[in-house]
C-alpha cells in the first residue's frame, strides 16, 4: 500500500497512528488479555497481543526504512507520537524510526526546525525534550528505550538551543555506555539511583550550556504541563519532580519559582513513596538556589495540615483515610525539609537549621504511623545531620543544636521501646528497613558536634542493642542493619569520652550490654556479639595507646623507646591518671569469665575471635602503668602467660589440627595466671552465667575453668567473697538441667545459708523464683522447677526450715502485691496502690506452698510453731489478692488459694480447706469478705487458743497502708469479736481497734468495723453500746451508700438491746439522719430507714418525747406516701412504722384504719380509700399541722418515683379537700392547683396524669361546695 502511494495525507497518518497504537501495547495489557475469558472463546487462528505488537513494530520500522516515499508522511508526524500518554509504550520504536529518518535526512538537517515549525500540530521542542528526558528513567525498559532516546536527542539537537549539541556529543556516549549491558546493571542494586542521578546531571549540565533564559522557562512550563502524562505511582513522575527542581535551580525569577513549586506539590501524589521522594529531591534541588522560597512553601504546607494530636484522634474515629493522608503529608514535608538542607549552600545552612529546629517542626512529624512515612522522617533527620557534616568539610563547622532531641525522635520512629524487652519479637521487612535507616541516621548524628551526653548515649544504646537478636533472614536487610549497628557502637566509642579513663568506663558499659548476645544460644548472635566486642576493643586500643613501658618500668628504659612518642607528646599536658584507664576500670575478672565460654564454643570463628578478645584485654592491661606502690612478685610470669596465650591464638588462626580441649585448657591456664586476686574473685562471682551457658560445650568449658581457678588459687578467697557468689550459684541451679549437678549446687546453697547470712540467701532465692514465675510456666518445666527444689531443701533442713518460714512470712508482710498505675486502677471503689513486685509475691507464696507440702515432718513442726503468724499472713494476702481480681489479675489469687489449701493440709484443718475450696475464688460483691469471716469462725471453733494471738496481729494489720489488707483484717476481726467473750482484755483491744478504724478511708473497712462492733457478745454489749450507737450516728452520714446501709442495719440490731440511756442523747440526731435516708434510691436503704425509724419510736416516750413527736409529724407524710411504694419491702416497713408512729401521736379512732383490708392491700383504689380516711382523721385532729404535712407532701411532687408523685398528688388534694378551716388550706390551694395543671399536661407518666385529673376534680368540687355554702 505504501509503495503504491495509498498511504498519503490524512489516511496515511491514521495508518501510522494505528501502528503506533499497537506498538504501545504494554506487557500488563497482554497479560490481562491472556488471562481473560475472551481468550477461551477465540478461534485458534486469532493473533495474540504480543504478536500484534511485534508485527506493528516491525511494520512501522519497515515503512520507515524501506520506503523513501513515506519519509514526507512520517516526518515530522512521528514527533506527535512521542507526547501522548497512551503511546508511551511505543516511544522506543518511534524514537528508532525518527533516528532512521534523521539519519537519512542528515544532509539537510538544517530544515528540521523549519519543517517542525511549519506544522502547528507538532509538539514544541521544549515539550519533546521534557518528555524524552523523563522517559529515560528506566534503563531496562523494552526495546532499549534509554539508548533510543539518547540517540534521537542527538539527532534532534538542531531543534534545541546552540551549544547543547556539542555537550551532548561528549555526554551521550557515556550514558549509552552505562546502559549498554543490562545484565551488569541488574547485578548492581543501586543502578536505578545512579542512572537517575546521571539523568539529572545530564539535564543540569545541558541547562548550564544553554544561555537562553526564555528557553529554560519554556522548558520548565513543558515539564509542568507533562505531569498529566504519568500516573502517580509511576516512577517517571518522581523523576519529573527532580527534573523540574534542577531546572528551577537555574532560574532567578522568584515568582516563577514560587509558582512552579506550588505546582509541583499540587501535582505530586505524596501517598506514593517514590513520588514523595522525587518531590522531596526536587524541592531540595530548588533549595540550592532558592532556600528561603522553599522553606516558606514548606511552612505553609505544615501550617495548612494543622495536624495535632487532638485532630489525629478525631480523624481516627471519623475517617481512617484522613490519618493516612496526614501521614503522607508529614512524610513528604520531612523529606522536603531534609533534602532542602542537604542541597542548601553551606554558608547559610546553620541559620536555617537552627531556625527550623527552633520551631519544633520535627516534633510535629513524629505522629506518623505508616512505615514509609517513618522512614521519610528518619531520612530527613539523617539529611540534616549530613548537611552539618558537609558544612564542616567545607570549612563552615557548627554544632547541631537539639541533636539529642533529634536522636530521640529517631528512636521513637524506629519503633524500639527502650523500657521494654530487648528481644526482637515479631518484625516485618518494612520495620527492619526503617530500623536500618534509623541506625544510619543515629551514626550521622553521633558524629556531629557537640559530644553526646551520657544520658543520651545510654538511651541510644539501650534502644539499639536489641538488634543483635534479629534472626539471619532476610539477610539482605538484616546484615546491613547489623553492620550499621556495629558502626554506630564504634562511632559512640570514638566520639565519646575525653580521655582513656572515661573511654574505659564507656567500653565496659557497652560490653556489658552486648553480653547477652555474645552468650546467646543462637550461633549468629554469638558471632555478631563477639565481632562487635573485637571491633570495639581494636578501636579502644588505638584510642588509649600510651607511652608507658609495657613491662611496667618507671622512668626511661629501652622498652619505652619503641613506643610512638607523638601520641604521648599530645597527651603530655594531662596527668597519666586521666590519660590512661586503670587496670581496675577494665573489670578484667568480669570480662574474662564472660568470654571464656566462647573459647570452647562450637563455632570455630567464635572460638578464634574470643581468644583474640582475651589477648586484647590482657595486652591492654599490661600496657597500663602499675599503681604507685604496687609490688609484683614475678613480673615475668604474666608476660610468659600472655605469650603462651598468643601461641594458642596463632594455632587457632592457622586452623591446625589440634585437640580443642587441649587448646581450651591452655587458654584457661594462661588466664588463671594473668588474673589478679580481685579479678579472680570477680570472675567467680560471675561464673553462673558461664556455667549455665546455652551451648553445652561452652558450659562444660566454663565449669572446667572455675575448677581450675579454685584448684590453683582458691586459698586467696576470703569469707566475705563467698556471700557474693550466692546469686551466681543460684542462677546456675536454675539453669543446669543435670539432676545430680543441681542437687550438689542446692546442697552448697543450703550450707551457705546455714553458715552465713540466711536472709541474703533467701532473698536471692525468692528474687530468682519471682523472675521465673513471670517468664516461665513453672508447673510444666521439663525436669521440674529448680527453685522449688531449693525450697524443698530449705524446708527439710532442720535449722533452715524455721528461718526460711519466718523470712517468707516477713517478705509477704513487708509490702503489698503488685504495683498498679493510676490509669489502670480499679474504678469501682479505690485504686490498688502497692509496692512489691508481683513476681516476688508469687515467689513467696510458692515458697510457702513448697514448705507446706514438701517440708515433711521438719517443715510441719515449723509451721505449727508459727501457726498464728502464718494464718494472719495468708488471710491478709487473701484480701489483697481478691482486690487484684477486680483489676483483672486472677493468677495471684489462684496461687495464694493453693498455698492456703496446702497450709490447711499441713496443719490438718480440713474444715477450713473445704471453705476455701467452696468459696475461695468467688469475688463478686463481698463474697470474699464473707469467706474470711467463715474462716475466722472455723478457726475460733477449731483452735480457740490461737484466737488471742491472731486477733492481736490482725488489730495491728488495721494500720497497714494497703486497702485490701485492712479490709481483710477488718473482715476477720468482725467475726472473731463474736468469740472473744472469755477474754475481756482481748475484747477491749479489739473494740478499740474497730472504733479507731470506723473512719478509715476505705468504705469496706468502715462497714466491717461497724459490723464487728454490733457483734460484740451479749455479755459485753451493754458496756459498749453507747460507743457503738455513737459510731452508727456518725456513719449514717457516710459518703458511701454501702456504709450508710450497714449503719442502718446495724442500728436495727443494736436497738433491740440498747437501753434508753444510750439512745436518748442521740434520738433526735438518729431521727434526722434516718429521714434523709428514707428518700434513697436504694430500695433496701429506704426499707431499712423506715423500719429503723419505727424501732426508734419506742424511745420517744422519755425526756425527748415532745421533740420526737415533732420528728414523727415531719416523717408522717413520707410514711403515708411510701405505704404504697413500688417495692414490697418498703411498703411493709412503712406499714409497720406507721402503726407505731400513729400510736405515739394519739389520734382518735385511727387504729381501726390499720385493721381494714385496704391498709394492707396493694391495690391503688384501696390505697386511695385509705388516704381519704387517714387525711380526714389528721385534718380533724391536727388542722394546725396542715402546714407541716403540706410542705412535706409538696416536696414529694418531684420524687424520682412516679408512684410516689401520684401518691403525693392525691394526698395533697385530699388534705386540702378535708380541711374545713380555709385559713390552713388557702395558702396551698393555688400552688397545688397550679402544679397539678402543669403535671397533667407535661408528666410522661400515665399514673401521674390520671391522679392529677382525679385530684383536680376533687379540688374543683371542694371549691364549688365552698362557694355554694358561702352564697
């Protein structure tokens, strides 16, 4: 067709466009089509997408190359095919075709520009250049896209400004060479970053050779217009940001720059990490020339997002997408700030960084949640530090203010909790990548001035050392992370400290932190830890080299001449005590026992490095000056031992075939000689970790080393050193799995406790047990729980059993159970403010359990001797554990109940054990209080001789600070009071204690103390009744309702036996307080208050008769109203009290009303009949009391119960209708009538509205009758 001139004009262009469209078919489109259902319905002869694309590409190339008559059609029409987004996939083919056309037209290349300008539909050169530069991004793209673009750019050079062609002639071949071998590129993990940087440099240098500002501005406009050509997740878009950024760097027009960076930000999709990074780098490039403009823009963005904690919380609940959007904005801002600092001129960066940090901008970015957002903020901080380092290299050094705060920011973003476990539990690739970046950023910040403060240094180390525990995989991420960590540690050691002493202290601190990894059960952790230790020791030896004779000579000697005097001259201004560390500061004993097991490790690399570590330690120590006055008996011996150690290292390095046990024996022998006495003691104290090494071969080697030390130098040990080894031996007992070895160590611990301070030994045992309890399931440990074996050993020991029991009891009595923070405290009544760690409590209880069950006859005898003390302790802790149940902690209670049951079995109190088994774990309401009362009753019956001692201990326990323990003591005492009638002095003490604590801050203690007072035996109650009544009067006004209810119930009990002399002084006081409780919402409270008032009536016949009658009249309306209460108990109490009260005021013929059926009826009609009759009697006998009655009834109009409101409405209208003297009714009639009308229209309760209607009718009838009588 083309050869016969059919493809000319518009139809030809359409055909060419058709070919280009099919050349642009992407691999994704082909894959989607092949996976679609349409493929299965296609006939076998149909062509697939890949074949169609290949045919189109070949067709377009053939048309271009083989048909000269197509040249005028294709040129410059093909230029139109470069720009459209839908033809992006065909750009490689189009560029190749254009190159072929240009090659054939090279003889008249000057006409290229003319031909392009002749057609208005051809893209401008600036648009072509912008498009092609961005499409260079992917060097591995199909069809050698990058090479084709670079080629076509050279051919199209005449379209662009002068001088650019000469530059491209030199630069383009270099770029082509870089992308020519794609296989080599794939092996380079950083090829994309390198290639993008080459593109930006290519563009920057191209702009430098262009002297046409207008063309540069036009090119910037072209870049701006082409954002629509790329999707937000397309990496080309990120490169476009950078291209526009480097262009704006070359423009001096601030307004233009400001507009373009606004455009960049609007067009950026910061939710896509690559796009976000490209935007940040673009902004950074702009900042190199327009720093203030960029910073102003970033400030506007930051102010615009306005993301504080409150808004983030609101966004979280309203729209989680909003939180992600804000994270994206903050991440983009962080990167833009970082790259702005990175590219900014060194001479102005200090002021800008100070101003930036002064605004606390970074703190506003810390609340990001997405990993990529965190990485962006960390990268920004790293870039700020690098900017400071670069400025220093340029001669503009300055300290980085708020560096410590920035370090804290990094640690926060990295996701490491410095107060948590150093173990890495659960991780993701994104998290590891974040942490790798964070460690690099920490190294950068550590390397700038000022030097790290001690607190900051320790904080950084604590937050980062846990990375040694990371697993090996994924190695491509974990290995760089570990390398960054070791680099960070060496940087900290290098930049911290002023002299050798301070660096020695730092070295020791760092090595101790690494110990847990150097002795890990994981081989890769041991290798990492030992390599880190070795690298730091090498760094330390270089930092602390001295000019002192390694043989310890004082003054000038031949050895001294071999030392580097330059370093010594630099340190000569400082005293040697400060320049060099002391040997003691290296803590060689501790360090040696830490690395000796590694010399017997299963890994040859670890063995070799560990031996080198020991050699480094001793060579450093021997190079230090001896303390003044020290005497060395044989100066040659340590050097001979060191030489022997170095010979062993040489063997290990040569990998010669040698028995490893022999090698280790020679190492231990040398070390035994090299250690001083103090270092030997320290090594023995730290031997537990070595003996219990996680590698069996290393553990065996450590045991051999300890045996060697003790055998050769055991006589040097003092008795004072023995006690310090308790913890070490105990640790070994817990970790050693061989039974016989464990028993031997337990025997040694028992002997140590018997011979020295048993308290120290027991404390160590309980502390270790506590740690086991919270970290292990001790009931399922393979081979049994070693600490329990220790408990058994103490319990069966004739001497230690009593001492051990006393010590455990003292631990439980010394402090409460487990600390509760305020925000987690129980909100029901009070918080649990206690101090002992929960693990120590659990350990002490488990120790008691072991003693009760495993002590045999010896342990049982010890328990019987301390029965009262043990029982009181268990009772008090039972209260504390029940308190913890309210905060969701069940385990302490279960553990204690198990111990309590074991105690019952041990002493034979089976009945008490049954009570515990029945109600022990019931904690709802006050069941645990009743449980303690039941236990007290059981003890009083079974062991009455123990009761006085127990009561004395419990009375003292009421003074404890812990709320639940006071409650437990009060619960037990309140029950023991019942059984204390035989010992008057004991009862007096208990009553005094109970009275003293009725003002306790705990309402439960107040209740229980009062309950105990009313349970005083009948033979003694009369002498205490006045005191008890006084307590009740005070507690009737207690702020806690449960205490008030207990006071009312106790009043009912006391009034049964109280003489008039005890009640008369407080009769009116009691009446007033009971009246206040009669309107309680608590049904039981109301019923009890009405009943108690009735019980008081029998005391109203004495000296207080008239005053009490006044109280009766005040209470009477309320009694009448609640006779028809919603609750039966209240109705019954009011009926009984009403009978008694009416008898006091002596109303004629009223008693007959209480015998009628409607008085005892629960039907409302009967109640209304009763009201009418009773009101008639009251109005007839006490018309002057109408004011009192009406005032009380009107108050009941607002009662919270609709039934009581209806009762009050009916009673008020009945009283007003029954009053014959209008002097008494007139003041209340309008008021009552108005209220009734209001409630009739507004009350939501049907019973109120119905009663209002009836009452209004009653009042209107009364008014009508009064009018008729008046007329």
